[in-house]
C-alpha cells in the first residue's frame, strides 16, 4: 500500500510539473507575442506625433505647451517642416517659409508678418535657455498643418493638410492594442460610433489607427471607412519641355507684331533691372510698347517670364550686396517683383543676378527662398540663371546650386562662356564636351534634379585674333558667322566640341573660330533627351540664323 501511495504521489508531482511547465511556456509565448507588456520608461516629455509618426525620440529639443500654445524649437521645425528657417540677427526675428508663405516673427512680440501682411498672434516667438522656439500652433496657416495638444495623454499631434487622411468609426466599444494581436496590451479604448484616424490597413484584417488622444495602435473593429481629404496634387510648372528665348534689349522694346517664333513656348524680355544704389527699386523698361509685346506674346500662346537682372555687371556689386544682406531691402525688392508680375499678368520671372560676391552666396539663396513662396501663391514660375559650377568666385562659386535647385522651379544653366573675354587662350564659347561635363556636375555633384535644369545655349561665338603674344576676340552672332569666314577657308568638324572649327591667316595675324550653327545647336539639344532635362534656353533673340527656329521646333518635338 505504501509503495502504491508513493507511486501515486510521484505521478501527481509529475502532472503538476508538466502543468506548470506548460503554463510557463504559454507565458513565454505570450510575452514573445506581446512585447509591450514591458512598459516603456516614463520620460516626462510631451510626445509629438507628426503625420501619424511618433517623432519624440527624434526631437532635438523638448516641445512644450504654454498657455495653450504649442512651442517647437526652430531646430525641430528645420528638421520636419522648413529646412531653411532663418534667424535674422540684424532685426532679431525668425524667417520661415512654406510652399506659398513667408512668415516673419520678431522675438518676444505677439505679431508676425505673413507675405508682408501684419497678423496678430496670441503668443510670441521666444528664446529659452539660448534656443529659439516658435509658437507653432499659431502657424497652422503658414505650414498648412493642424496642430492639437491632447492634455489627457500629454501628446501633440500635427497633421499636414495637404496629405491624405482616412477615418472610420468603431463598430462597437473596442480596445486599441499596442500590437496587431489579441494578446497585446490595450493602450486606449474607443466607444462605438466614435471615429479614429486610419493609418494603414493590414492584410490580416487589422488596422493601424490613431485615437482622439493621439495614441497609435491596432484594431479589427472599425467600419464606415471614409476619406477626409486626399493628397494635394502638385502640378508641374510646365507640362511640356521649356523652350525659352531671352529677348534682350537696352532701350526700346522690340516690335514682334506679325511675327512668330517656331519651337518657343516662353519669352524672357529684359523688362526690369536693379536701380544702382536704389534700395530694392527696379528700373522698368516696359511702357506702351512693352504692353503691346506682352499682348502679342500671350495671343500667340507664349508664356512671358521677364528677366529681372542686376545689370549683370561688376559695377552693381555693392547694390546687390546691400539688398541681399538686409531683410527689409529683400522684402522691398520682392514686393516690387510681385507687383510687377500682377500688374502685367506675367506667367513667371527669370532672375538673372551675376557677378555676385562669393561672400553673398547664402544670402542670394535666402533671397530666392523668400521670393519663391510669394510667386507660388499666385501660381507663377520662378527660374534662376546660374553659371557652370567651377570658375571664379564672383562668377561661379557665388551660387549654391543645390539649394537653388530645391527652391526654384527651374535652374537655367548658362552653358557659356567656356572661353570668354578674360581667357588667356583662344577657345570655344560652348563645346559639347564641356557642356556635358558641367551638366554631370549639376546632376551628380550639386545634386540638382534633371527635371529642374534648363540648358542655356548661345547664339553667338567669338572670333579670336592672335598677334604674336597678343590675344583678343570679338563676339560674332550666329547669323553673321559665314560673313566672318574668308572665301576658301575650310571648316573642320571637331568631334569633341561637336562644332566646326576654322583657322586662317590675315595680315600676319592668326584668326580662330569655333562655330555655333545648326549642327552644333542640334548636338546641344540632344542633351535634353539624353539627360531628361527640363528644356532649353537661347541667348539671345536676333542673334540667330534664319533656319534655327525650325531646327529647334523639330528637335523639341
């Protein structure tokens, strides 16, 4: 009997051991399925949810709420909303931009200026422990976002209003799970009929959702899925390739009445330039003839992007420097440009600032950053002229092409002068090999999108004269090339520059010229397809040969 009792007790002990083992195994499985049972350590921080992503751990500085206003550090605004946010030390103000807004917030003042219009706000931009903070919930219209602070859960939610958002209703009283499994911890509860934001529909029937308290989790029990808003469609500034010609003049607006220009869809007349020492004022060269020009252009289906220049001269460097480095002068110039665009119903603007001091590189970018939203507000196009990436400080190194390429609709690469007036040896104005090398620099080194690059092509070349150790040159328009080649001089095709070359002797002097004509233009236009560029631009109208527009029309097709 004793042996039987001991055997029975051993058997019971084994059963208990197996049960406990199974129980512990089940717990282990559950813990593996539901790792959220291990609670996150409380940080005391306000959690920040941007477009349904918890970015709290990515914040450089803690957000805070004061008198109902949500504050974000400018460092975090730069990270998530405006990488070009700028502190203007001269006027002790923060300048921030969005797609169509420029907002200026003086520190410690309950006011801001949006697109130059004063707006009253209830909380000011501040400096706290040496860091700058924006009253972010006051800037909903600027950034086109919806900002909400959930006091009960201590969370800030920020939703971009140009992004799609879907919602659904709870089909019953439901528990929101930390993970998409019934074993996961409940992080929130939603009553039947209440709505949740639907972030993602999973294949196994679960839905990733965000509750009214800003908690992000999972549920299967939703119904009546509906779209609150759709993604905002971003239209291209031009659906077709840009084919622009600069129509430059110094005094009288050219009369184009009764003419057409084949292969062109944009005209850029030289209607405006900076007044020297004019504090942002523009010298306008339009008048009655200009208005007739604009009417003619629009009637023939051409867009008009007038050139706004700084006279493209070193003589006006001081004026350019003064404007670029003073917000109030930049604002004045920008307002003058906007007024010009609206008065004459221009389709866009071409900014042609050359001979900028290298020290003004960042401030020229800032000028374009502040101009772009003002033009986009009215649906106008912004193009900016830049030179090849390598060269002198005030001709080439003065442009941040990467930044300009992000902000402007188009960058026009003025692919000339490879050899210009300051050259110490004779050479081509724009060899195809040189053009291609620099296009690659734009795309690969400067990281400018091909869809933003317009290739500038010269309708001129240079006739070089070598007289012993002396070198000089004169500009020869394309239409005058043949008349500058003596009879009997043979043209030689250069397969590197993709140009004809001529050289001849006259009066004990050597003359050299690399020709710009129909074949060389075709070779340059071929880069549009090869690199999927945005288009081409031509300097300048009335330099061209008779048939070149037909060639351009054919090649652009």
